[in-house]
């Protein structure tokens, strides 16, 4: 037993346990950010993360590098990498860009989506419904983002897919940073209405619904600077 006041000893990895890859470490850190365990402004200390995951700092550096590339983290010279903290104006800029892109994108999808692709959207809506009924209220955030990326994939424009992935990552971070208490950033029936409009080949309605949807998400946020505090990385990834 540890002596009173002593820190509990971290359990060692089993000898036959496969070391985590840099991709797996990236996914673990990204999931922690999406689940509100690593708030914006948290420093991603390579040495501590390497010890936590029982891997080399090189793997951690590669994982953090991907987060920096996707703008989920920001590298500050002589200080290290931190979970990005988009400003209120940057948040508004993200939603402005999304309205420009996605209202046009959904028009295209409404005119070209096949029955199989519409069925893909319906299947995704089932996953969203299951997440809303679950115990983790933050689970819907990544799924909501995946819905918009799926629309981009259905459009067949690979450039828009890459752009939407980047904007969705920033949007998820913005929602985590500025989510207002007791507000539903994504109304439960917005996505089903969009799929109904797409299935009806009503491009004008689909574009109008997308515009309203993105405006609602933006207006549900409390765009004021958040409070910050130190995060215990060991506890987050215990």
C-alpha cells in the first residue's frame, strides 16, 4: 500500500500488451478533447503523454503533429502544443464559411443522391437517435459532425470532404468551448428534415433547412471567453 500523501503508482503495461501506435494515440487524445476531458488551452506535454501511454516521445509527437495539422491543437514556439482555443470571432468565421459551403453542397446532394446514399443517411440518423438516448450528452457532437461529412462524401467532391472535415473539427472544439448551459446546439429533428428534403429532391428546401440549422447552432453558443484551469493528464487517460 502507498504511504499517506504518496501518489498512487501507475500500473505498468503488461509485457505481452501491444504498444499503441501514433494513430491510436491520436485517436485517444482526440476523443478526450471531444468528450470535454481536455478543454481548449490544455497543454499536451509530450513527456507526460509518452509516460501515460508507455510509448516513445516520437509517437506522441507524431500524434500531436496530426492534431496541429488539423488545427485541433496549436504549436506555440518555445512552449509546446496546446488544445486550440478559437476566439469568438474565429467561431463566427467558421460558421460563416460553413453556411457558404454547405447550403450549396446540400443543393447538389438533393439533386444527385441515390436511393442507396439516402439509406446511408437514414442509417446514420439511427445512430444519432441512439446517442441522444444514451448517458453521454457529448456523444452526439462527433456524430452530428459525421452527418455533415457524409453529405460531403455523397456529393462526390473530395476537396469539400477535406474542407468539411477541418471545419467540423473546429466546430466540435467551438461547441465544447462555447456551449451554453441548457441549450441544444443541434435540434433533434434538423437532420431528419434535411434527409426528407433530399429524398424529395427539393433542393431549395434543403438549402433553406441547412442555413437555418447552422444559424441555430451558432446562436446556441455563448461566445464569451471561457474560464481555464490546469488539467490532470494522468487522470484523464487513467
